[in-house]
């Protein structure tokens, strides 16, 4: 099957049924996963949820983390979110450190075809929060061109 579904912003609070399509899917994980150790960012609306994905028939192929809420709980909340995703073997992209290119690209295979996912967040939405070591990839022409060259090289 050569199909892939993209869901928009998802805010998962736990129990319930996710509206899955039966096809491989990717979504924008529009929240940081709750952890008691992390302090909320200042001067911003905070959105949190969990990354346990109870109630999902199938897990997402990957999640985009390049959004205005992934850093709502600072570095500790971000790293906690990554840890939960890694435990469940769910790939992610679009946020991290400059040194790891913000986890861009994220390579995977569907129906024998190699696919790369890239994620970016407009920094305008991130202003006014606490400084963090991690962040999202900026949608600059230079960054996107550099990432496309990585994709063309196949990783």
C-alpha cells in the first residue's frame, strides 16, 4: 500500500480511542508530555498531555515535534517526551538540538520506499518562553535547503 495519512495537531490526554485510518500515519504532537520534574515555561499558554498512547490500535509511524507547545515544559519536559517516544519505538522529527539538526530528517520505509520527514516551527510562536537548550528547527531557506540535500543523500 502506497498511502500515508497526516493528522494535524494532536493533543492526547490518555484513555479513549484515537480516530485511526488503518493506514500508516504521522501527526503533529502539539504538546509536551507531563513530568513532575519539569517547570512550565513563562508567559505562554501551556499544553501538556501524555505519550502513553493507550487506546491506539496502531502507533503512529512518526510524530512531528516542531510546534509551539513541545517546549512548554522546558528541556526536562522535552527530554521526557523523547524518552517516552523512544520507549515505544515511535520516530520523531523537527525538534532537538542544532547539533542533531533538530532530528531532521526522520527516515522510514513504507511499502519498500524510503521516505524522509522534515519539521519546522516559526520561532514567532516560541518567543517569551524560558530559555532552553533544545528547540525546533527554524523554517529558513538555508535550513530547508540543507535538509533537502541530506534527504537526497539518503541519510
